[in-house]
C-alpha cells in the first residue's frame, strides 16, 4: 500500500521566494503521468513586468534537469558567465546539500549568482505555467531557456521487445514536454530586450548523437531525441523573426549517472577508437558549449547544431 504523502506548510524560505515548489503527483509522475491531482506547494502567479530587462539587469536562464549530470554542468557554466538561474528538477530535497538542486544552489551562490530551485516534471504540462511563473516572477525576464531534462529507458532491450509503456514515457519526457515548455516560454520571451547587447534571447535544446545514430537496444530513446532535434529546427524557423535564436547541442558519450551502468562497455569502445578524441565527455564539456551560445558567440547562427561528442560526428572508415 502506498505511503500517504505528508503535506507540510510553507516555510520561511518559501515566503522569501528562495525556492519554489511546483505540483507533484503522489506516485513518480515519470512512471505514470497525470496520476492524481496536483499536490505540494503551488507557485503563485507573479507579475513579470514590462518588456525589457529583468529585475537586476543581469541575464537569467531557466535550465531543466538542473540537479545533476549535464544539467548541473550547464548551470555552473552559465553562472560563471554571470547568469542568474532558475533550475527545474523532478527531484526536490532541500535537506540534501550533497547532491541535487540544493547542492547546485550553493555552488552557484558561491560564484556570486542567484539560483532559484523549482520542483516540477517537464512531462506534466500542467506544471509548466507554475514553473515559468516562478522563474519570471523571481527574475523579471528570462534570456535563455535550456531544455536539458531527459531520461533513458529503464532497461535496454532489443527493438523487437520495446514496450509501449517505455516508448510513451520517453516521448512524454524527452520530446512532448520540451515542445510545450518551449512554446510557453517563447510566448513570454518574445518582444523582450536581452540583458546583454549582442547576446540574443535564446532557446537551447540538449539532444544527443542518438538523434542521428542508431542504437537498437534503446530505440525509444533514439526516436525521442530525433523528435527533439526536429523540434529545435522548427522553433528556430518560427522564432527567428521574433528575435529568439534556437540552437541544438548534441552530446556524445558523457559521464553521468545515466551512463554509469554501461561504463565498462563504453570504456572498451572508447579505448578501441569509437571517440576520436579518446575520452569520455564530461558535463562541463556540454556546459561550455551552452555557455558560448548563451553568451552570443554564435548570434548569427540560429538553427545551428553543435556536437559535444569528441568527434563522433566525423565520418570515418
């Protein structure tokens, strides 16, 4: 029998706006989307202000999947560039300062920037307004949205054994959620002036080399990343005239919790020459690519696809 979730009253931290908790399902929503009514702390709808700079004049970014792995690397890279950041993650534990959003929060604040942890599941479209209301309410305006949150199949199986439940779960989190979050955020961002001259408003999709490279033991993952890649192209086309640049960053084999279970396999493949640069990628490799785009280094290159794969995009015999 499922343990009943205890609903705590809002704390002083919530009252001061230091973090925002969006609605969550009583069961893991990634396993069963839309199960039950929203619970937890509701983020109020706040006035986002008139078009123009944010409340502090500093650029601000929203990063999904910000609590660990590639998302954490992106947040820290953006903080080094002077961004304030709203970090969204499905795992939200204010008591855990060793891993997760609140560890990231401490790191960002040591760099002299502001960090707003927000709880939410990208696959739950009903969470999107709450998450974005919290980010825009805290910072006044957002310059950059980074669609990073994503999951791999719970189990790698042959394509002939792929289960509909796994397929639907990955498409909901990796493709459907980012599509509609981007739609929502772009409506809010359009018409605003960026905080820094020469750095356009931007939306960055973190996809994968799996968008274009077949891996038949995780077919649903490849399909979801291919869909996300096309999503990036579509929004780049649609938003160029609105002053919002859109980019795609394709990581290769990156050392994170997601790849920990296949480390031995990829150690052998990398040693055998799979990656021309001869090493695992790191979250900070992806973070540096995102930071360059957010900084405006490729301001005249909307729609660009940047690989952070150690050369896996090179066609070789």
